[in-house]
């Protein structure tokens, strides 16, 4: 029986196009449906000049099948249109002088670099899986030339280049319905937020529209020109057709949110370095780069997370917090701004002693893990604590050119109606809180944020390394001399002290 099944299932030989002419003629005569001319056409190696329908008709006649006509093509059922999968486009903007490709010291990686490497290529929790495409952008001052490393890093004059790079990546890859994520640290955080403001205003231009991007970008720079009102008016006139609020603009129509999430570590303004004779005694707000209202969280952003440094006191590193519109919160916008122990780089990373920045990284991952699929096993390899959970002392950032700058204390706005909260790890640290802050959290315990599930998991697994004491003895990093947070009377006293010293030089 097996032999019979094998014989019955044996495929019949098919005439080879290279077989002798007499074999081909036998096949033609037996079919009584094709003439010799048609057969020669079907086996020739020359490309067919017939239409697809004619080619298929010839092929059907060769195989003895009913002819295929144009009517059959018109009456055939079309293939169902497949819906395109949503993708996640992720921009990660690193801080000043930070470049993943120029360092091998893993202990000095920033949280932006670690986060970019923790983002998996696709989210397999979804069916079908959602692609996650990450684009890492190094910080300002990371070019190969000495001028860029010194001048670019000191002045931030390449921020525009970084911003255009990020926007071009989105324009090249974005399709309607994709989710956009923007992350950044320091001036990279400023870049991410400025990019968010740009997208909030004009959306994502397609490849053809990008031909006008340089003019649009320049117009943003000129629209708030107070010294040349005519130039500002011309810039605004150029911008108007591209704005999403323009009724004639159909880009992103019907979408409540364009940006899925903005996540930043301690945003500072465009400069962030002392300028000669201007900032030693002057308190100033964050820079307003390219005319963007950087402090305002745009209407088109759905989620926003901001980790802030409680112990950063350099005058040129004034924190730039988000201002959130009440009506946006009511329609579903979500914003968290949380204060942590530490100076600027204790929040964003790059110190060898990185327990404090580990806490902010874990917090950010806990906030976004429902939005992005992260490699939590990789994150688990990062902490190597020398102190207990939340116990590391903040670094002293007032070194080098910042040594003699007047310290300015940051003042959290801890109100139940605000988006700002104090992280519970702050209460575990030996640094004293200002009395005004301590009184507030004593009266309103809800001003202290709750640990998220992922944070609880890491806290329970937090163990001081066996060689911790030896490493502490060898590191001897400089801790902050002033570990108190904001106190209004203290700031006034310091101001008078430095002002009196300054007057002695005149």
C-alpha cells in the first residue's frame, strides 16, 4: 500500500523549456488548444511584451486551464488592506560633553545613555509586537575639534545642530499614528523640551515639507526679536501657515496628543555656564532659546516626568521646571516633577559614585515601563552601592570655574495643587531640609511621593557591596559643603556677603 501511495503521490513531470522541439510539438498536438507560435512565446527567454492579463492567459492555456480574461480581473476579490503597525520613535539627548562613543568608563555613563541601551527593539507584550526605534544624540561640546569641545561645550552654541538632527530623524521615520518619546539630561533635557515645543506648534513635517524647515527654524529664532520688530513680524508671517492652530493645516488633525512622553533629568537653560560680569550676583530664569516658551508643557504632550536636583546651587544651573496648564491636566495630560537628593550630575549621572543617579534612573524607568518595554535585567546590573538606599551624600558641583560663583538655592514648590513632590529617598539622607520644607511635609505627608512598584523591587534588593568600605576610602570624592536645601534668609545673607566683597574691588 505504501508503494501505491508513493506512486499515486509522485508528481507528474513538467515539460522543460530546454527540451527538444519534437517533445514540445507532442505536447502541443495533444492539447489541441495551443499552436506552435504560442508555445514558442511561452518558453522564450526574452522578456514578455504582453500585458499581465495576456501573460496569465497564455500561461493558463499552456497548463490546460480556462482562459483568464480582463473581466475575471475586474470581478476578482481584492486583497484585504492590512493596517500598519504603530511604532515608537525615541529620541535620547545627552548632557554637555557626554558622548557614549567617546568613553569606556561604564561607571561614568549618564542616565540617558543607560536608558537608551535599556530600551528593547520591540515591545513583545503587544500583538503584533510594536517596534521601538531609539536615536541617541550626544551632548554639546562632543565634536572632535578643540573649538567645539571648549567653545561648544561652554556656550552651547551647537544646540541648534542637535535640535535639527533630532527633528530630521523624526521627519524621516514618522508615520501618522506613531508614538514619540523625548528624553534628555541637562542641556540635552533642554533640547528635548525645545524639540517638544516645536512639535507641539508645527507637528512633524514630511520629507517634501522639510525643504522649508530651515526657513521655519530661522523664523522661530526671529519671531521674538525685540530689537527688530519688522523682522519679528515677517518671521511670524512666515510661520503662520505651518502652525497646527491654523485651520487650513491638516497635519495631525483629530489627534489629541502627538508626543507620548517627555522624560528629563534636571533641565537647565541653553547656556548653563558663567558669563563674564553678569551672573555672579544676578538671579535669572532659564534661557528662552529660539523663542520657545520652554517652561510651558505643550498641549500635545500626554506624559511628562522630570527629576530635579535638590542640592544644585550654581547660579548658571537654575532649574527649569514645567508649567502645566490646568485645563490640560483635566483632559488627560499627566505630569510628575520629583525632587531628589544631589547636585546636577547626581540626578543625570556621570559620576563614578552613582547611587543617587541610580535612584533617579530607576524612578524614570518605573514611570515609563508601561509605555515602553525596557530591559529591566540590564538595569539591575547598574547599581553597585557603597551606601544604604538613599544614603549617598551629594557631590559638590561648585568646583573649577564655578568655585567663586554665588550659590543660589533651589526652592521646591511643594503644594498639593502642584505637580512637584519630594522623593522618599530624600528623607533617608543625612542632608537637612530647610525648615520651611520640613514643616510642609510634616503637615502634608502626601507631598512626599510614593515609591512605584519597580522602585520597591529595587529597594528591597539594595545591598551594600562587600568591598564598599575599600572603595569609599579610595574614592574620597568631594561632597557638597552646603548640604542644606533652600532657605530664603540664608540666600539673602549670602548675597550681602558676596556683594560686600565685590564692592571692595571698586
